[in-house]
C-alpha cells in the first residue's frame, strides 16, 4: 500500500486530474470528491470532479456540486485519476474507462477488503469516513481548509458517521469536526439541510417502506422493500431512499436490518446494517458484496421472494453466531 505522502507528492507533480466517486453517491463520496477537488484547484491544477451516478438533491448545497461532470469530460486523457470511497471498477459507471486513460490511478477508500484498483492505493478501514482520509491528504498538500472545503469535508464525515453516532467515530474524528467548524462552516445549518429537509416524496416513500417491514421470529432481523412501483407512485428519486434502512434498525431487539431496493426490473441493491455485534460485511460477502462490519451491501438479480428467503436465512445465522459469543 502507498502512503499519503507518496500520493501528495504525485499530485504536486501532476497537471490534469480526474476525481470520481461511485454510483449511488452518498455524502462521504460527494463531499470527499468536492473537498479534494477544491483543494487541488487551489494549487492550480486542472481538475474534473465526476459522479457516475445521479446526485441526490439534498446535496445541492455543496459549493461545487454544480461543477460535477456526470457525462463525458472534455479531456480524454489525464495525468491522474483519483477514485474515492470505492475500489471496484464496476461501480465507476461510464468513468471506469478512464482507469486506462490516465497515466496514474490513485484509489483512496475506507471499506474493508478493498481491491487495489490503482498503481497507488491508500486504504484505512479504521477511518470513519473517506472524508477523514481526504482531510489528512489536504494537510499534506499544504492547502489551507477554507469554509468551502470545510463544508464538503464536514458533509463527508457527518453523513458516514451517522451524525457522529456510529462506533467508528473516534476522538480524532471529533477533533477533525471541531477544526472544520472553526474554519467557519455553519454546522447546524448543514445538519438541517442533510437530515431535516426531506422532500415530500421521500417522506411518503418512507411511509410505504415502513408499511412493508417484516420481522423474523424472535425479532432479531427486520427488513423492508422499496420497489420500482413505489418510487413511481410517489415520484421519488434514488436519493429519497437514503436513511430508510436505519428506521428498521431502530426497532428494539433488532440486530440486523435489511433494505431491498429495486434499481432495475428484477435487480435489487441490498443494504445491511447491524446494531451491536453482527458483522454484516460477512453477510454481504456471501452474495458478492462487501462493506463495513456495521454497514454493507450487495446487488442481486432474481425473484424477490426467493432472494428474501435466502438472505434472511443467512442473516439469522449471523445473529446466531454472535449470540453464542
């Protein structure tokens, strides 16, 4: 694995840089890309910030979100491509081809068991968010954190830590948050925009998803379904499903919560969350996915009832394992 110092040195000596997040971008993905993009622009670099997936509307407040490229960039080749919050080429959408059209590829991620996607890779599964790693990298680039960069980094960190609630949140994470607040951001305002300004479509979709909740005998596993018909009924977007899985997770006695979200006919993006001990990254891996011990996911094609039965069975086995510890 490369060091952040090596990555900073390469970026210092590069001119054109493409930064890309992943499909179905979240706050950590978008905030990290935007923060590093702003920092590199301050150093005079030619920067393209890319998103291979539709950007959810609740991130429209980010300073440079309107500059994100979602189609083909004007430049065909880059000195460096930086992949953030992702180490899987198939999650880069139409920007995956630039892995072969860049002189160097850097991959920065905080998920468990990442792939070495670039010729320089930096992974830290102890980091609460990719935004934490980008915070450190910006320091090595000798770029001062202004209010715009701070707002992007804060968004990255606060979303992936569940508002500083999840177990990966450390004293160092909180110190970074304090530094970002001292840079002049309106943390309270950002929190409101992220967590308390949902479109009506998202609220209506939440109601339908809650009505779909099923709970296993014994109450240790809860799951819900959002299919394409529900999205169409409420004119909802993909971003309107953010946070839904945590509703089931809050049910007393539930150890694992699962969201089955249909992203194309017969294709489901499945998200897993655990509350205490169950390692849902092991559960996701059984179906070709991965992630963190407390938050992971996979994509499965097939009949909903059949996949539900298989996945719930495996989830119950994971709960049983930790119950024996």
